[in-house]
């Protein structure tokens, strides 16, 4: 199995930003020597959640210091980008990396990001769909042109143009059974990025496969991602792992304002409105964290391996992306976690 | 004096593919530091083969990944083409973290009509957009958040994360080409990036006024200018002259075509580009070949000795703290560009490094 790693640049512990950046970049430098197949970055703005406003830019940095690994976004939040500029940036990364780009795209749900970037969140779903259509066709032809409800782009030839097809290299971070069928229509893959209980993700993947079946094609195996905590000591793994993930979930709650009520008014975000209702009480918050926790492999190397393989089976996934440092974790703990994973878990996964 | 290498990513004639241009431009840019250059620079351009670097901060991020000591510069980010200057502030902040503060950012106003059109920006607003956007970014980088209420750009308070960790004072520049625009950069406190299209001696007096205005406004010396020029260096004097004429003429012809510089009507009535009308008429009347000769007179070409003398002269005229050379332009074959670069690096560069940072 292809195994990648991701660096989210999370700073929930409010460390100095420069120190955090240098630490995460140093972890990213380990991807190739430790034997991972790819390195992935996210897009988030304005808060301590993830200091990663432009995944195509940070991956260009890594294109300059790696030779072999693929470089993936999970995801570029398309409604926050101009259709011409984002296509130009993807093409540049592909030139810098000599064709090692993997492109995950998505819609994003952070209100703070939509507001401060001046993008209307109410129309985010329709906008994202048009932008995904526009981008997938632009990356094949090198010509950006779209006449939609929300996106109107007169024909423009991009330079440098594409030099190899993006077929098989584009993925949608689909987070609901309503959106995942769109992958089939566009002929692209699917990313499973943990945001709910495993069974709910399975429903998205099922809808994805069924959509491919309806058009008589085989669905590309999804890519699934998660953060893990591994320790030789099962007690420390369980206790420290849960503590780290509780902090990680707090970071998610803060950034997405899950302690508020604003999602209720948004037609696109019914599922998240339910999360907001749930975590409005301390018991509900704990219940939500308990439901999220099974998505994250925690335990001894053997336990972590087994959990990842179970998830792989559950999603019928072909590739896996592991995150070693997240939430409020220290760099030292993140590096320990990563190195132990690379030594004791990665070889078994790669042999699959 | 510090030395920079400028990458242009030109593919006007499409004699080779964009892919080959990229592969080779990247290879040469990565050679710069081992050959003794301090920095690598590039320029934002879109949608044609004139220059193919649509996101210069992204290219510099790639270069930041290749070295822990290389300095980086944009010459320029064409800021009016960006719909959201705060996003550019984010990109700058992130890149500065990658390269531990070794970044200089040059901003420009742009004059390619095709680029304004294709990016959906009104060219008549370019000057205003430039002034507002650079102010928004400069304030944002110093304060750690962007907040601006201009005629064009309105930005509600927006944190820059990762936060800038080092002041950008003295590291923000403006690329200027046209007469009369140097002084305008004193008030916003921008350094001057000289991308010359007219005699260096003419620029000298404008720079004096700029320096005085800068001192008055900010109570400090202006940062030393950065001088940029096109270079053709060859041990053989005749060959240097012939080949320089060939490639610089082709380059300049490409510039005239890309910007429609020989069509006065192209700039007629466009606010902020009034003096382009007369210039264009001049180019139209004189003919491209004559104009190309004027262009060549400003650039650096000849034997290593002649190149050295020319750059010493530039240094003396404008007091630049850094010189950025462009070694590959028009459809120059990469083998020739590499020879040009290597000859310069082994013969001229070591002497230039001995020059003081200020004349």
C-alpha cells in the first residue's frame, strides 16, 4: 500500500509561529528518508488551527528538497481561490516537482475563513462544484474557460501549460453521501478525511462506489487519512493518545466555531449544525469526541497497524496518509511518534 | 555588492515546449548559488510565452527548498493583478519563514494590457491599486494583521498566520521603469528596483530626489536600490557584440509586442499610463531596431572586462547594493545561456563582489 504522511502545521499550543513552522518543515523533511511515498499539506487561514494558507506553495518548497515522493494537497479549498490563479499554481507545482503532484480539492466549512476572504458561504457548495469542473478541465487542456452560474471565466490559455495528464491525480475531499457521487461524474478519486464516526465515512464511500457503478466504471480506490498515536507502552499510548486527541478535537472545535450555533442557518451544513447542537453541553462534547476517536489509530505498533488495516478494508482504500503531529503536540513528541511509526508500522503497511 | 540571478521563463517562439523551458530554467536557477550568486529573482507574468512565471512567490518557495542560505527576491509581484492583497501578504509571510527572513519583495504596477484583461482588472486603476495594495501589505506584515479601508481595497481585520517573525522594513521594493515614478516610492517607504529602459545617468538625478524625499518622510536613509540588467558575456569580443545584438534585439522586440509598446492607441486614455502614449509614439516613429539599440546601450554585454566596467558604471551611477543579471532571454538556447552564465560567474562576479554595498 502507498503510505504518505501529512504535516498540518497545527499550533493549538500557541507556540511561537516561526518555531512551529521550522519544526513542521523539519518533520516534512523526514518523509522521504523515512520511506513514505508522499507528503500532504492542508489549507487553512487566520487561526492557530493550521498555519498553512497555501498548500501549493508549501509543496513547492518541498518540491525543491525532495526527489522521489509525491506531493499532495488535502485540500485546496477552491471557493477561496481565483479559477485562473489556482490552475496556474497547480501547473507550476507540477513543473517544479517534475509531475509528482497529487491534487485534493474541496469546499471548506470554516466561517471565519469564508468571511475574511470575502466569499459567500451560502453559495459555497454550488461554487465549489463549478470550480472543480472548471479546474479539472483546465488542467487537461491548459485552457481555462467556464460559463457557469457563479464562475464566469473568459477563455485564457495558461502558460506554462500542462505537460502530463492529471487523470488519476485529482481527488475530492468529499464529506457527505450527497457530494461523493460527483467524483464519478468527473472521473476523479475520493479522499476520506476524518470528520465524523467511521460508519458515516463508509456511507460516503458507498455512495461514491455506487455512482461509479451506475456509469459502468470502476471507482478508483479512495485515499484515507488520519492522525495516529503510537507507543510501545500500551498504557501510555491509550492515556497520552486520548489526551492528545482531546486537544486536537478542541482545536477543531475552536477553528470551526463548533461551540456556536451559526451552522443551523446554513443549508449546506446540516450535518455540522447537528455537531454544534451536540457539543453545546459538556456531555455532548464528550460524546462527539468519543465518536471521533475510533477514526484515529492509537496503541502499540501492532495495534496501530491493525487499526489502519481495518480502516483500509472498511473504505476499500488504496492509499493511506498518516499524520504524526497534530493538535497541541510538542515537536519532540511528534517526531518520536513519527519515527516509531516509520520503524514499526510503515514496513508492514507497505508490504500490504 | 551582492549578486543576483534573474530567471525569466521565456518561451516566445515556442521552439521548445514549456516543459523543456521549465526544466532548464530550474536547472540554471539552481546553479546560481553554487556559481557564487547570493540570490535568485523572478517576475510575475501570465497567459503568454513572454514570461511564464504566474506566481513568483511560489517559484521562490521552490527555490527556498533548494538551499538554506540562498537569498530570494521578486522583481516583481505585479500587485494590481491580485484581487486580494491580503492573500499576497500571507504568501510573503509564509515564504519568509521558509527562508529564515532572506526575502526581498519587489512590487510592480504592470503594463501588459493582455494580462489586465485576462485577469479581469481595470488597467486604469493600476496605480491606485498599486498604492493601496502595497500599503495594505506593508502595514499587515509589520502589525501581523491586515486591515484596510481604501477606495478600492476594503479588508476587515485578518490575522496573518503564520505571523511574520521579522520586520520587512528595508525589504519591500518597487520596480520602476517609467520616468517620474521613482519619487512616488519615497512616501510609502519602498526601496527602488531599477529595471532599466533608459540611460542609467538619467536615473541618477531622480534617485537623488527620491533619497531626499525618503529621508524627509522617514528620518532614515532609503534602502540601496537593486539594479537589474540583461547580460551577454563572451571572451570573444566580436561574438559578444553579435550575439548580444541578436538576443537583446529579439528580447526587446518581444517586449514591444507583449506590451503593445509601439501602439500609442493602446495607452490612450488609460489613467496612470499617460506618458506611455508619447513613448509608444516614439517607438512607432523610430522603429523597433533603433529602439532595440537604445535598450542594448543600457544593458551589460561584451568581454568579461567590458561587462565588469559596465556594471561598475551602473554601481557608480545608481549606488545599487545588489546587481541582478538576466542571462537567458528570448529563445536563447539553454546551452548558450549556461555558457553566458558560467563565463560571467568565473570572470566578472568575483570582481563585483569586492565592490562596496553602497557606491
